[in-house]
């Protein structure tokens, strides 16, 4: 794996070049791909540190499909570019496993902030000093393996869903506002809206069911346990 390589999958050459320019200023090496097929090929060959993936791509494979296929074979962080607000729920909700999204048009500095936030979250830093497995209701949260288990069975979670579950579990019994959850899980430099939290909470409830005592605290946010 190359720590410095980012694959940018975007058919709009102007946007791809702009993204490349800013990433290069941050010291990254950029490999561009103009279609889904090229993107998958580039990820296979380059083993990048991250993929920036446009939803709208030419040909038979859009960015959502590319994301789904990449997730089947790799846990490389994926930042989606979406053209319309209407795509956001699909990006977040389809269990594709994208790590984050940016809505076009975006300011380059916002994109860079998101890239850095994702890299910070996925740097694999050891957590040896802490307990490895936390318990939230019937759900085991294995910090080292980044797994959620219920009844001994692994419940597959997207990267950010697991991060949210971990943050809630580490703050068991506390009512947390959506802003606190955004800051704690997405990072203080994240520019997204609070709806993102609700989408991910919905996914956690759907996947982990009533084994997860995750309560809505009206007027505040959410509380686990
Ligand atoms: Ca495009």
C-alpha cells in the first residue's frame, strides 16, 4: 500500500485536475481515473491510501456501483463526490460503505479537510492501553478488530457506522447532542449537517436491532445504554 497515493475517479477533467492540484500541494501522489472501470483497475494496481469517487460517471458503472464493488474486496477509505442533495441519502444509506461525502460544488479546502479527517480516523493507531472489547446492551464492540458482534455473530458495519457505535459506547449512559456526535466521530473540522448522524443511527438500529439500547433523547440527541 502506498501511504501517499490517492486515486481520484472523476470524468470531469476540470474537477479532477483541481482536486489533484490541491492534493499534490498537501504532498499526495494522485492517480486519476475517468470511469468506474478505470477506477477499480487503478485501486487494484496502486493500492492507494484513499479513493475519491464521483457518483456521476459515464458508462454502465456509476460511483455507487464502483463503491459497492470496491467494498467487496478492500477497506480502502472512500470519499464520495455527489452532485445533488438527493444523492446523499443514497450514498449514506445504501450500506455501500463510503466513509464520507462532499456535495458539489465544494471548496477545495473543505475537500482537503475531509480527506485529512478520514486519514486521521483510519490511521490504525494502536489502542493498547484501553479495553479491547466494550459491551453495549447485547452488542460486543471489538475495538481492535473493529467488529460489532451480537450473539457471537459479526454484524457487518460501514466504517463510519462502527466509529459512531464506538463513540456512543465509550460514552455509555450519556445523552449526546448531534453536534457532539459529529465532533467526536466525524471530527471538529467536518462541515456536514446533523442529518448525517440520524442516517447513521438509523443504520445502526437496523443492523443491530433491539440488542442495542440506543435511545432518542428528544430535544438533545441520542444516548446509548
Ligand atoms: Ca462526474
